[in-house]
C-alpha cells in the first residue's frame, strides 16, 4: 500500500477546540475519503462478526452512485446545500452523462 497523502494531528485535550488551516493535501485526502465511502458498501466477514467497507464491484451501480452524487450537488441537497440556489452549479450536470455511458 502506498504512503498516506496526509496525516492529521488530533487534539487530545477534552472539551476543547483547535482551529486548523487545511491545505491542499488535507482537503484532497478528505475528498478522496468521501468519494470512496460513497462508492463502498459494508461487507461482513465469514469468520468474523466485524464488517468492512468494500468498493461496489458492479460498474453500472458505481456509475449510478456517481450520477446521484452529482445530482445532489446540482440540486443543492448536500449538507451545505442551499436549495434556493438550485442549479448554480449547472456545469456539474455533464460528468454523470459520461460516467454512465462508458462500458
């Protein structure tokens, strides 16, 4: 496995807040983690009670998830979305078209 792109330092003092300026490497890592989690499903191990996340193996299902993520972004349905500004990211509508047509 390759080396981590970024390493986060955590605040270990209870009930405190520490502001951290995020640079590109950390933002990229967070974006990658979110993308992988949206394209993964929980899988139970045969010999263990624990579950782990694995990427969806079906290309069509992955493409549908990608298209849905773009649609949520376009329609402002995310956690930071502003429904009154629906469609402001109109350019986000094109990538799902290409991702669902490739085979």
